[in-house]
């Protein structure tokens, strides 16, 4: 998206953020904090301040019998962190390979893929409270992680700037390959002995084959969340649509594959001007050229409405809209 910010500041370090604290607190409106920018759709210019989080650094800060703790600056690239773990033989992050964006944004929406979520390896984070001008530490429990959710998207939205995230990795790997596609990919690759690198390679291959690279074609990953419904609702839908895809959750809930519904509704590969629904993964909306944020947003509205009319299920957007 071609959008402009009236003012832009780059935050280069923890100390720099603290030094800017008084001035940030005095701004008429809370600034927009940008990480890698990979999960936001801009529908307009930013009239005020954008703070781009560029706090770097990645180091092992401790260990116990079973775990190693890695602290990263919030502006570190996520996949670089995953590779750091693999190179140091630290397990837990491999299923989360190749997710775009920065480590500091990962707790915001509890990023997840192929059976693993950030909360499984998250230890703690440090964040600056804009109005109180104070540092606050958040443990795993403090973040109230849910499916693509955390306190930072809800109760504390816009209030904190995350400066570092510390992860807790396993010395002894626990492999998560139950997600069908991983097992198939490992087989295709001829992998006989499982290790974290082969799992990362499998995930990278699957992602590259289905998800468009944001560096080449504008997209923000899954545009919608997979909606949760009750098992009774699911049984009803299943009668009507025997092929419907759902995953059983605790508490009599089922998570529906939104991509399946969008595809069945005929949107997969749809293109309207430069805005489109990706041809290989219907959950992803793409910008083929100079689509505006509003073009993409309007397409998402149409898809939401259509899926709700056809399946009686209300989906939610996963990306942040500005
Ligand atoms: N499906 C279709 N048609 C499609 C897309 C999916 O029928 O066009 C069906 C598939 O056949 C499969 C099911 O839906 O049975 C699930 O598809 P997939 O494994 O591709 O995953 P997803 O549910 O569409 C979620 C995450 C992704 C993550 C993958 C893998 C959300 C919103 N998205 O997608 O995360 O990579 O699982 O774990 O939960 C992201 O958040 O940006 C993201 C890419």
C-alpha cells in the first residue's frame, strides 16, 4: 500500500525508547507502533506519528536443566530468530518457520502455524507503558494468549510499546508433526530421522508452495480467523456440507477452516482490479499491483457477507485495519 505518515520515528534501542518517553506521553494521540508491518492493512494515511520498532539483538541469556532462554529485541526479524534457534539446536520454534514480521509483534496476536503457537515458547516480554512512562514485564499468563489473541489486542490495545521478548526453548525436542501436511512433506523429502531442521525445512516448503511471499506480492497472511462454533452447529453444517473441514476443540467447540468455506463460496482465485483472493489459499487476500487498502477491505466485506449468507457463520478479520 502506498500510504504516508505525517511523522515517523525509529526506535533503535531500549534506552532510546525510554529517553523518548516524556515526548511520546505528551503526544495528543497514542502513536501507531509498527513492527514489520506484515499484519496491518492501511486504508488511509497516518495523520500523526508512526513509531517503527527497530530494536535489534538476539542472545542466549540463561538456561536450566531442560530449557534455554533467548532474549530478542522487538525489532528482530521473526524468521532470523527461528534460524538462530535451529543453528543453536534449540527446539520449539521450528514449526513457526518463515512467518513474516518481527519478534516484538509475535505476542500481539499469538502467532501460530502447523500445530504450534507462540505461547508454547513464550517466556516473558518487556514493554513501555506510554502514559505511565514505566517499564512493565509480562509473563506468559499475563498476556492472556488465545487463538490469535492477547491482552495487547484487547484490554491494553495501543498502550504499550514492546521492547524485548524472551523465549523458552527446549534442549530436548518434542516434534509436532501431527498436522497432516508436515508428515506428507517429510515423506516427500525422504526424511528418515526427524530433527528440528528437517521440520523447519518441511514447513518452509509447505508455506512457500501455498502462501504468497509478501516481498513479491502484497498480502498480510491469513486475512480472516478460522471461526469457532459449537459442535452442535458443526453437526448441522456437516449434514448440509459433508466435506466441511473442522477441528475439535475443548468445551464442545469446533474450529472451522475458513479457507474451505471461502473456496466453496467461489472466491478462491477471484480478482477484482488489483485486489484478489489468493489462488492457492483462499484465506489470503492479495494486492496484485496498486490496489488501495479500501479495495482490499471492500473485497473482505463481500467475502464476509457471502460466507455468512451461505454457511450462517460469521468470520472475523485477522489483520489489523488502520
Ligand atoms: N482449505 C481449503 N481451501 C483453501 C484453504 C484451506 O479447502 O483455499 C482447507 C484445507 O484443505 C485444510 C484446511 O482448510 O483442510 C486448513 O488449511 P491450511 O492448513 O492451509 O490452514 P488454514 O487454517 O487455512 C491456518 C493459519 C495460518 C497457518 C496455517 C497452518 C489462521 C487464521 N491461519 O490457516 O496462519 O499458517 O493454519 O497452520 O489460523 C496467518 O495467520 O497469517 C497464517 C498464515
